[in-house]
């Protein structure tokens, strides 16, 4: 197999392990320090720096500690030259099914995630308020 492909897989493994274990150390190693984190699923755009994102991850109980089944899957990896790659990855944390679009760049002989743009859907329908009729 292609060495670059395997190196991207290694970064993605770190990323997924970091998410599953809420392990900020692993995530810091997978992300570029200037990476962006964006989600437009809900009405308000979510945009975090890496420090903001890592703080959120550090505070939440990990899926592993909650005995959740590990569910992550790489749908695709595309290369745009020797130093740029795009990944579509799906994972589940709690009641959210995520689709991540990750852009990776080669920096000092390592693949790092420079952007995480994602969408999520809840696997458990949220209750809606019923209007009573007069």
C-alpha cells in the first residue's frame, strides 16, 4: 500500500482514538495547532480554536468510559498532491452520528488535520412540544 495513504490512516487512527477516549493528548498530536473546527448543523454556527475544542473534549466523559460501542468508519481519502488530503469519516458519540470532512496537510513529514468541518444527526429523536388546541 501507499506510504502516504498509511500515514494518513495513522493520523485518523489517532483522531478516532482521541475522540473515543476523550484523550486530548492524542488529539493534539493529530491536529495542526492552527486547525479550525466548524459545525453548521444547528441555527448558530459553531467555530472553535483548537484550545477551545480540546477544553470541551477534556471535560466530557469518554464514549469508552460510558461503555459505548466504538463506531467510526473512513468513507474516503482523496489526495490533492503530495501534501494535501481530504477525508470523509463517520463516527458516533452518544446520541450523535457525525459526518466529518477533515482536511489534512503534510507538515514536517507528518500528516496533520488542519480543518474539521462536520455535520451531525441525533440517533434518538428529540422530543417536540405539542401544541394543545383550545
